[in-house]
C-alpha cells in the first residue's frame, strides 16, 4: 500500500471521530481531526439527541490514590464490538465502564487517530514560513530545549510520543476539551508508548499504553482501567502560547514539523465553530452543565498536588492578574491580550477571534513570596522589588532581572471539562 493510500485511510478514520453521528447524532458540521481541507458532512440529528442538561451550582500514585475496584465486569454492549480483541484487564478499574463512550465507531479503533511516534522538528526560521503569529501551540521546555507543538498538528494526532535528553514524555491534546497535557512516559521501570484508544470519558481523550493496554484519562494522567488502574503519570509543566511569543523568547527553539509522514496539509480548522456552541457534543458528554460560566469558556485550571482551582478567562480579562495560594503554594495567574487566535474559529489556523493567553506560575523566588500586577498588555510587575516580568515569567528589568518563575501545573481546558473532572473544587470569581 503506497503512502498516499495509507494517508487517506488514516484521514478517513480520523474524520470519523469528528463527524461521527452513529451514537447520538451530535457532531461537528465541518472540519476533520486530520486537519486536511476536506469537509465532513453533518449527519441528521435523531430526535431526542440534544445538549446535556444544565445545573447551577518514575511515576507514583500522588496523594490519595483513587479506589481500584477488582470485581467481575460486563463490558457495555455499545463498546463490545470495538474492544473484543483488547487484552485490557477490565476487572481492574477506578470508574464504571458505562462512563466510557465510543468516539470512533470501528472494530478496534485504537490509533485510528494516529499518534506521532517519530516526530521531526524545524527551526524557528523554517516554521515561520507556515505558522501564523497568532496561532496557538503547546510550549514545553526541558533543560535548554524549547519546543512548540502547534495545535493544528496536535488536533490531527492528539499524542506525540517524544524524548529529550533521555527523558521520555508525551505531549497530548484533546480538542473536545481543549486540554493540552504533558506527561513523563515512565512508570516504574517501564517506558510506555501512548496511543488514542478511540474511547472518550466526559468527552475527554482516553489513551491506551502498549505494554498492558490499560486505559488512561488524558486530562488527569490517571490509569482508569487495566493493570495500571490507579496509577498517575507525572505531569510536566507546559503552557499554551502564541507562535509569535514563543519565537520571540526562544530564537533557538524548535517547532513540530509538518513533515509527519502522513501527508496531511494541516491547513484547515478542525471542529470549526465548536467553541461557539452552547454545549459540548451530546454524543460524547451527557453529564450536567454548570451554568456559572459558558460550557466552552476556557479556564486556567491550576493543580498543586491534589488541589485544583479554576480561573475563567472572562474573569482574568478583567483582573489581568490573580495572586493566590493553592495547596499551600503561592501561585499567580496571568492573562494577556496577546492576539492568540481561537483554534476552533476562522478559515485557517491563526484566523480566529482573539482569546488571549492564560498562564500560571509559582510566585516564590528563593523562599520569598511575590505579588504581581499587570503593566501594559504583556508585562507584569512585582510589588516587592518593582521588577518587570515577561508573560513567560522571566524578570526582564529591575532587581530580579534574569530570574525565572517556575510554571505551575495548569491547563486551558473548557469549563465543562474542568467541572466534570474537578467536582466541587474552588473557582475564582465563581
């Protein structure tokens, strides 16, 4: 089978995840998970299918591990034909199996959305020829290596199994929840390769590993079914930033290359219009919606050990900085009007409306707590020394020039997803 045929087979399979209506008839109208410029027709929505209901209101297990149930099991009928050949130990789990939904309706849907296992990279100058300045990607820095993973490519593949200086990690992205999470791929003595299972839970990507075929929740990094149920991957700090900001701060950095081996052009906007919906796709999320904020509003969801807190973008736009303490750790959350383009909007990546950049840091330097206020569009000043800090947390003027704040673990997920996985957790401004 030649490369073109392989690419087309994978494109069609990936598009199933976007235009799939076999379950509940609620699916994107245009776009594709593969990022090619093909339109996926919108299916008819059957009667009774609609938006979810609303309500007001080495790796170790970190903190208190979730309870692992080891009992008899029955795989839900809707999943049976898809998973019948899997060697997953379904008797070990931290969830009810009926919480899993089939995102790709196909026999053994694993890696129908194909991860990148041998990623290539381009220089800043080379990538600048095709990346838009307003385009968003995942910024990940390890030692002196800084990499930019464009969402246009991550949307197509969802997982990049990568390595830097002997550290194996996975850069993951679930477009349905807008969750970009980086994990260390080591569990004990094992180095895992992660793939896209084709299953979803609360609309979020469920990954699988190549050693035990355990299932992992992308948004939390938790093993939820199988031999690794109850195990949590180590989360590595990352942020979602614009290409212009990344390139300016990391002139010697690298960008994930368009040369992925799959033949896609990655030039269209997948899930187009998704962020303008009033609710996520009912085919993949049937839980209640918390009406304090729009379901698809972005939040900066910060995690310190087992404690989490959400900082909605709409609140951050007004306040610009929040100085807080979470899990006993002083944190600061910033928002800047960077021009970052909504990756679900516009005809091409970078064309979407402005959403800005939300980012979180530990606001402590050598044991000294700092408090911050915004200064202009993309700079921040600490009250203790008057030093000026860049959006990426580096002091660029003043007494502390050259000091770098540590990133706090955070994501820019959609509100509905954050609430689903953090029920009862505090919300700034909510």
